[in-house]
């Protein structure tokens, strides 16, 4: 049974999706796609309304666990005590390690010594634990100057993200009580004003959790899953996203750009030369890799540089470790042998890797979905504490969060049909357009002109309507 099934009508979303497996010459992924049913718009609007209403109710209950009102903290007040720092330290070390250059220590305050595998410094220096560090302003930087002008403030934003993931809401609520905090402006942020995207703000946590939570709950239907030719791929290491690889028995045609182009042109009746399809094909592969484009057994058999051909389960690694120790090897040496053979336990707690929906993984899947939901509740509660949550029309820009739009946009990203939805830019903004059977959205700076809403399946050319229970007109 799906998580929160008693409060969220998952059947309204799942019943409007169908599993499609495009032909071998189709460049797009096998996935769940919209059916285009007559009542699809109403069903999905009801689903979004119920989802956000349930999120709001849980956030209200969660907020009651903390003081109703916090005093405005002084710059000298300690926000992160020693227990909190120890709790979040493993995650802080990981994201600080990604910033390290050369031999720089992940904590940023020392250099790694030869032979030292891990940093021994404090992941969060003492001066970063006080309120003064969280009051750093967000500067409108010039191009390529983000980390020079906002690097220190961004560090504290990453700390706030980590606190959200660990559920340390008392510290977050204390920070939010200060009127000069910049977390509202940090919700959606890019390194440069003209680069597009919003890959730095704390909205990423909201979208990532929404994507995983909705995708796994929709797929958690054993009666339907049994008929699927293969499932979407989960729990893959980053090296399997590479396209510069082969199967060990020769190049896979999906991985060979020229061969792929010839087959597509031959199938479509086009000449075998030219670059007509190359740009769109390469762009899709860059965005989506091989997900859903080859059978799962073939995908797992791909030979990849730096990646083992077999990922053992937790039971497999336990059996091999016991066997090595039974031969007289000490535990330390047995673990080293397994590490050299790339025979280590999976990163996740799944008993059966690559398949979170497997019956053996049911308990872990339930725990993970519960964690995703709790994180969403914390994000909602933080937005409400900052006065950002709104149901007014418009997208999540500036300093407001429309959760209904976020949920709707997440569904579009997960299940939009690539073949029927063509993206393009116009003077009015970004338009997703092509077939009236797809889910639409239309945005622009002039909201008084209207917005084409996700999930609409009507043809173009009707009257201006008021859909999705928003107060602004919808233009067709």
C-alpha cells in the first residue's frame, strides 16, 4: 500500500497513467505517461489539492512540537551545539569534500597529510555555529563571481539544508525568527542571474523529495508492476550515467552516435547523412542517459570504466565475508580483499539492489517514504515560518512558494511524454506545446495574460476559463 494512502488519493494519479514501451528506434524512454482521459484534469487537480492539504495539516501538527514563538536571536547566540554538529558531521564532510581543491581539507582549515584518508578537522568551524554566520547577506553577484561574493553565505545555506535533512527544526526555527535572515531569497537561486536554473537554493530539497516520493508511491502497485517489461532504474552509482561505454561484446547501438543516427534515418526514411537528429538526440541522452531505453538486464550488464559488472546484495557480501573469515583471514584483511574486488555492500539498505519495490525491500521502502514525507513536512513548515507559502497565482519566483504548482510541476517532470511535448521559448516565456493530449504549462512575466495549466487536455481555441481553482484566467 502506498504511503499516506488514507489521506492522499494516489489512485487519482495512477489511474491517469499508462506504461508505454516505445519501439527500439524511438529515442525516448519507457515510462509511465498520461492517458489523456476525459476527466484527467479534474482527477489530477483533486490529487494535487489533497496532497497539499495533507502536507499543510501535518506541518501544523509538527509545528506544535516546538515553542509557539521564538525570541529574535542575537548575533552572539549559539545556534549549533556540539551534539547537533556531531549528528550532521558525516553529511557536512561529504558536501564540503566536493568543494575541496587539491590537497585542501574538506573543512577548509588545514591540508591533508600524506597517508591520511579522511579529514580530522571540525566539519563546521566554531565561528560558523553562531547566529552571526547565518546573517550573512546574499549579494547580487556578477557572472562567475558567485563563490567569491556569496561563498560564505552559501556555506550556511548548505548547513540549513543539512539541518532540514536531519530534522533539526529547533535550530532552523530559531534562525527563521530573525527578521534579517536571507533564507527567503535563498529558496530559488542560480550562480548567475543569466545562467537560468535554480540549482543552489533549498527548493532543491523540496523538488528532490517530491520526485522520489511521488514516483515510488505511484509505482508501488504490485498488480500493475507484474506486467511491466522493466522498471525505472534506482540506486545506480554515478559511473553508470556515462554514455562512453560498451557492453564488452561490441558497441551498443544506443551508445554509438553515428550508428544510432543511421538507424533512425533508415527507419524514418531519411538519408543516412546529416545532423538533423543529432542535436536533439544528444541533448536527450545528456539529460536522461540510458534510463528506460534498454532492458534492465542489458543495462546492468554494461561494462563501465570504474564500475563493477556486478553489484552484490547485502546477503551476498555477508556470505562472502563469512567465507573469507572461515579460511583464516582476519576481518580487516577480508574487508580489504572485498574492497579491492569491488565486492562491497550496496550503498543503500536494500536487501535486493536496484529494486526498491521488491517484497524483500518493503520495510526499507516504507521507512524511506516516511523519511521523504517528513522532510517535505519540514520544508513546508520552514516556508510557513518564513511567510513564504501561498496559494496565490504565479510560479515560485521571488520570495513565495506555491506548493500546488510545485507538486504539479513535479508530476509533469516525471511523466511528461517527450514525444508529444516540445519545449520552446517565446517572447512570453517558456512554452511546452504540441499535442492537446499532453499536459500543458505556460509561463511568462505578465501573469494577467493568463497561464496554461498543467493537466489540461482540451483542444486549443476555447474560451478563457478559470481552472485548477486558481483565480487567474486560463487562455486556450
